[in-house]
């Protein structure tokens, strides 16, 4: 059982508590006996029941893209279907916006599915006899919207997913990627708060799949939906997820931000899962930045700023205004020239084309910035505040350090295995 409570910001939108799904007769027998803690194989052998989801708990917050990852048979698809109650849970709670939907009757469930949550499946589920716009508008039609209203809303989301001009075509005329865009548009047309996506891109060719991932990232940036995304692909999970939960045998065995999952795997199973993942794709600027060595305030004139740099034995400093808002980088050379020319504004000393990054920028995105300048990379948050700096050598050393740690773990495991075999 895993729980990510308190690890993210924002209001909780989905909360799953102690969820079980057991297929087969006498499921209650498993829950109310010592079999509750038995292995999946032992339960199957003794009762004929299959434990698909075992005592799972987690939270998803508003506007988060939460990824559930696992191999075939891990329980991930069963779990996401339980959340929409397409499959009835055996025990536990599914709380959506503060209400336990396990207590909902059929009418309440219908309202939830029409207005709050939409699901996107791997195999599209389009109506072959309906045009693109009619497929997209179908949910609105079910809700009772008039033709003009539903076509207007459908047209807007068709434009968002890049299908303008295909409104009157039928699914058979579309490629797999285009059909999946129709599926996404149909889900978005109802303007749901929550999107459930069950391996939506796994049936697509690799190139189309990457394009769809990029488009989902762009859509999420614009629409800020709460998304629960299921996949068996680690690269997809790392690319899309703001938070990842890894499942095995119906249990969440590790959850965390992508960087945590890759750099601190919990056990051999996760370590094997992530062993080929590049740290450059998950390590963030915020985790390797340091406090800026020298900060100059804009109310300090060139003389004071130059004095500050000399005392710090530094040839540069970051210029900020009130609230530490980042303005740029000034050098000892440029400040000296201002003093010589009797210029009073420190702003005039700023170096051109000093690129910044945000704390969530990935290590792989920093390489180009590091090559372009000999100065540290300033790290600036979404409000424009200077929060840190990254030396060029830090980028390389972070990669080396990760690889060394990984090698030590392998040696440690090998040594343990050798001792065990000697015993």
C-alpha cells in the first residue's frame, strides 16, 4: 500500500482508500481471513479467486497528471476501471471531490460519468457509422444538448486536437493517431474535470505515439485537467507524469515524482524497471541548483556592485530587484566600464543572451544552455524570482554521480549474492 499524501500541492481531487478488487467466488472469505495477507498464487490455489487490486491507497490532486505504471497483470487497468466503477470494487473507498462514489446509485453514477469524469480507452471506441464531429458530440447529445450547442462545442475541441477539416469523415478514413485524437476530443467535449486514460497510445506506431504524448502535454498545459493515466511504458510515464505509481501483483510498490522513482528505486523490481532510464530525463534543475554565489541589487550603483564582486572574488553576479526578481547577469568588466564612464544605473552592465531555466527543467535541457555560456545558469521560478544557480560542471558531475551510485548498488548486490552462494 502506498500513499503520497502531503507530497504535492493543490486540492485533492481523487482519493482511493484501501481498495480491493477480487475476482471469483467467496471474495469476502479472502478479506475476512488470514488469506488477506497471503500471496496472490496462494489465494488462487486455495479459493479460486484472483486478487487484481490489493489494499491500494493514493491521492491525486487537481490539475495533476498522475501515472499508474505496471506490466501486464499488475492490476493497473482494473484499478482505473474501478475508479469509474466500470468494475465494482470488492472493498475500499473511492472519493471524488469529497464523496465516496462506491455509495452512488446508478443515477448518481450516470451523472458522474456525464459531467465529472470521462474515460479514454486504448482501442478508441469510436462509432464507425458516425462522422468525426458526431462522434465528438455524442456525449453532449446524451446529455440532452441541442444540435447547435453540441456541434459548436465539438468544433472547438476538434480544433484543439488538430482535426480541423476532418469533421465530416468517418473513422475508417482516419489513421490510428487521428482516431485517438477523436477519442480525446470526445472526452474533452463534455468538459470533464477528470480524465481517465487507459493505455491510450499503446496501440500506435512509435512516431505517432510520441506525437500524441507531446500533444497531450500541450493540451494539459492549456486545459489543466486532472488526469489519471495508465501505461506499461516507463519512458511514457517519465515523459508525462508529474507523479508516478508503480504496480506489481495488484499493489503499488513505489510512488513518487519521476526523479525519485529513477534515482531511488524501492527494491529490485523497480530498479530493474528503471535501469535503462536516463537520469538526464528525470533529474531536475531544482535538485542540483545551489544558492547564487553573488547577488547584486538594482538599487546598488555600479561602484557598490563592483566592490561587492571584488570582495567576493567573483567576476560576475546576478542582478535582482525587490523580491529577488531576476534582471540579468553583470560582470566585473562591464561594471568597471560603467564606473569609468560615470554611468549610475547598474542595469546598463547586463550581459546579453544569458538564458535562464526553471526549477523543473530537466537535466537534458540544460546541456545546450551550459555550452552557450561560461557563466552559471540562473534558475528562475514562475514568478521571475531568482532561486538558484547551476555551475556547468555540476551538470556533468550529476550524471557521473548517478552512474557511480548505480554501480555501487550493483556491486553491493553482487557481493551479497556471492556471500549467500558461499553460505
